C-alpha cells in the first residue's frame, strides 16, 4: 500500500476509533484497526459477492472507507470489548441488553420457561463459557457491526431457537402430550398421487420456468407468504416496504404466474383449454400432496454453531 | 387476494434442494440482521434474497428476529393472516373473510354516519326546521312593501344569544319582514335565528315575543304556530334536548295572556307606521296558544323546573320574564343611553355594543369579537341597551328597537298626530318602568315596558312611557 494511502487509512481508522468510543473499554487503536481489517477481509474478499467492484483497487479502497464508516462502530467496540473480557464493557452490555434478551426470548418462544432458558443459554454463549482449545471464546466476536447489536442478538437467538427448541418440540413424548390434553386424530390416509405424469412434468417445467423468471425478491415474497404463512406486515417489514405494496405485489405475482404457466404450457403444445385443465387439475392433486412436501424434518442443525465464514456464505448465496 | 396455482407452492418448495444443495450454507447473523435493517448494499441484498427465497430456515429466523413492535404495525393484516393461516379451503376462506370484513365495515360506516348525524343535530338542532319555515314564511312576503325597509345584516345574528321564542317574524314588522321577496336578509335572519330556538338556552325569552308585530292573520299565525310546534316536536325526537326548551318556554308562558297582550300593543306601535294595527294580534296570540300547548309533552327538565318555580311562587316575576338565573341581576342594572363611541355592557350576557361607521355592532364576548348587528339606510348615531332591550337611533329619525338582544329588529317611527320624528336621533335614554326610579339607578324588579327618551339634533325630546307604543314630544 502506498505511503499516502497508508497514512490516509490510518487517519481514517483514528477517526473511526474516536467515533466508536472504544478507548473507554480499553481497546487500543491497533486492536481496533485489527478488528476493522478482519471485518474488511470478511466482506471484501476477492470474488466475493459482497465486493461491489472487486476489480478496481481504488474504488475498493474508497468503498472500504465508506463501508467502515457505515458500521455500528460504538456497538462494535462494545461487543468486541465484551468478547475481550473488559469489565466496564460487560457492565454496559448487561445494563443495555440483559433485560432485552429476556424480552426477545419471550417474543420468540412465546413461553416463559423456554424464554428464560433460551436467554440464559444465549447469555452464556455471549460470555463465552464454552471453551475451545482452553480459550474462552465469546460469541460476540462474530458481531461485525453491519446491523445493530440488538438486531444481531435477536437473530442469533432466533437461530438458536430454530436449532434447539423447534426440533425439541417434535420429540415430546406421546405420554406428555396426552397428559397435556392433546388429542390425536387418526392419521389421514392421503389418496394416491395419481396424475398424468406427462402432463405433470410439463406443468412442473412451465412452473419452474415461470418462477425462474421472477426476481429473487419476488420469490422471497411468494415463499414467505404462501409457504411460511407470514403476514403482509412481516414481509413488508422485512423488505422495507409498505404493507399495501406487498399486497399489490402478491396480486401481481399470482396473476402473472398463472399467465406465464399457461403460456409455457401452450408453448409445449397444449391448447388453452388443456393448459387450463392441467393447471386446475394439478391444483387439486398438489393441494393434497403439499402437506407432506411442506413438512420439514431434518436431523441436522440448521444453523451451525459459531460463524459461517464470509466467503462460504458468499458461495452459498451465489450458488 | 389472488391465489397462486398450487403447483407454485410445490415448485417453490421443490427447487430448494436443487438450488442450495445438500451442503448449503446460510448467511450469518450479521448479514441477516443487516438485511432486516436495510443496511446492505444492493449486491449483498440480492445475494441474501436469493438465499432467502430458497431457505425456509433463514426466512423463519428473520421473521422471528423482527422486533415485536414492527410485527404489530398493521393489526388488520395480522388478523387476516391469522385467519388465513388456518387450513381452510380457498373458496370458503374468501367467503369467510368477506363475510367477516364487510359487515364490520358496514356497521362501522353506519355507526360513523349516526355519529355524524347526531353531532350535526346537536350542533345545529334547528336546521331541520329551515326548509319548513322558509316555505311557511314565503306567503308572508306577499304583503305590501314598506316605504323604507331597514337592512338587517345577516351577520347580526349571534348564534349563542338567540332567545328561543324571539325569532319568529312576529317581532319583526311587516316592513322588514314582508317588504319584498328580495329581502332575503330579513328572512334569513329569522330562519337562522330559528335554528337556535331549540337550544337549551337559559336566556330563553318568554312567549310574549312570539306575537310582537306580526302582520299576519290569526289563522295564518295559528297555522305557523302549529308548524312551529310540530317542528319543535320533530326536533325533540331527533335530539332530546334540542327542541324542548323553547317548547317548554312557550308552554310555560302561553297561559300568560297578559304578556301576550302587552307585546301586541308594542307591535301595534311599530305597525302604526307600516301597517295598520288591528286586534288580529290579540286573536293571533290567543290562536297560537293551543298550537304551542301541543308541544307540552316534550317539556324538558328546565321547563318543568320553571313550572315548579311558578307553582311555588318563588321569584315568580323573574321566572316569568326570563328563566335565566342571572336575569334578576341584569334587570337590576340600569341601561344608559350613549353616543356612538362608548361601549355598554350587560353583565348578564357580557354583550357589548358599539356604533362604528353608522353600523351598530355587537360583541358577545366582552369585546373580543364583533359582529354587525344592525345596518340601516341612514347611519346610526346612538344606541341604548337595557338588558335585552336595545334601541338604536340615527339620522333622519331612524329608530330601531330589538327586544331580544339584537337578534331581530323593529323599526319604530315615533309620531304625534300627524307629526313624525324626522330629525337625527342623537341620544337615547332607556329607563326602567319603576315608580320613582332615577336614570341609571334602577334596583329591584322591573316590570312592563321601559321609558324611552330620545334627544334629537334640533333639540327635540321625544319620550315614550310604554316601550315605544305611544310618544310624547317635549
């Protein structure tokens, strides 16, 4: 790195260090710079999906500066100081987030006992009771300041809940459920999935093609609404849109998908009547088959413990 | 909302293993948090969305990590979605949602409409009577137009201080009411004033005002009274306390034929110039009584209390004249005639008068706001007020009298035999009709019409001891 660029980078780091208030937690400038470098390496790896323009070194330097300036520096300093075991940082963290953690857990689990357990478990992970190679490692080292620390805590807790409690729920014994008053209905024998296989393949191909033409945001909207049963408000909040925009988008997507599928079926040699019939027929059959297809049952952990390397995440996203 | 074909559900789900693969990796909590907080660049956001479209676990993690407050942004949508989340057939779901939503909206709209109608009735209870009254008043306008009809400014009708029964055209002479069909101001004054007659106003004037100076036949007047009573009954049905006070006042004073006779005499004085007075007025008062009696069933509590007061003989005279509690005190105040600039104020009403540019103005709030109360053909020069009796004089013998605090005005033409007052009225003095009283020093009860003393620009002194019915020149 040229001297001028290096001095500029140092000045930038010094300014960011000043903004972060890391000095109050005993974090030196060098330590802070190392934290920033680590984060930059994570998100600005060559050929990474997160690098907006990896071929331009100058643009990348400017973008890195902007990227660092956009980080939640104060919360980053607090999290990293906590991970380093700074007492004052922990006092601040506990004062700010300890109570919130329980509220978050209660919101996620909807159950007091599970909420307390989840919150305490997460707090232990944050403190770093788990040791790896004899070294206490706090989960807070994975916080990079891209979003708020509170949001990160919620996400981590949600992932933990999905990993732990959602699967545990399926393993509750029949005896416990019976004691809890759960009535077990006789298993519904689903009718055999009988459909014209040729027609079904053509329909699937047309549907896949129609879905592939959609934007990723549209597919996310469809999946969230129709598969996950999310509310319009939740989807709107996630995408940063207004609720009515999501509603209109869903209407538009449903109408457009039907047209595209019918068009795709006609392209494959079906008449309009045949295409319509195939679509409607499949609606009935798929409707019965959908229940089993939508049921997730995976023994593996959904979210791995610890962090996912940035480049790995990028690959997963790209692929 | 439009349903997607069910094959879309299946294919959305089915593409996940193909796209993500068995060794799928998830964006870390940092990226998901930044995505939920809209803190990612466009490239990063698209990458995360690409993964989220295929990964139900990450979608669930993001949904669970949403702040609680944000989830409750739109409770209606949440409710709808909660209903939708239950496994109901699509057709039934649509019907159920429609049946669930529309009646709520319908009833909400109906409730809102009722609330608006009720508030309008409470705010303007007399509006319902407007159309009927206008149609009733139209035939009155067929009488001969007068030589000089005063212009009563429409804005001179203060909504707050309109006496209940003072509004009918009876207190307006034929010259001002029935002068011509184009004299809409007078009609509008009466009509708008009637809108206030149903208010539960403690300042309600007694029934005697109903008959003052009405140049209509007894039968017609009786018909009007019936219509008035009917309208009041209708108003009473629409808004409980809207019409009853006036009806109660009318019923209360209806038996007091003496009062009615007195007001007929006053109107006769006014009509002496414009229209020949007749004994019809007396008949009119008598004929109107039964019509007003019809409003008795709608008597409100204040009217009943007044009746009780009358029966008990407590403050009989005061109650008979003015139901208001402050009225006896106000009656104790002696009005004084003043020239244009000084301001007089009634303690009972806090009504302040002033003449500006030849126009009599009225302030119902002790001078904070002003309304034009009377605008005559000739500029007004002086006025005098005594309680709700207001006299205003101006150039060329202009003299007006209002017995209801300036709501309605009657032009009075003082005359002796063949001689009429034609010079400028520069000073008016109103004295209470109490034996031995001194100007500006009236205490106690005041009964009957006041003594009016006019001073003119040519040194004449005109006085009337009977409220302007007959005049003497000194």
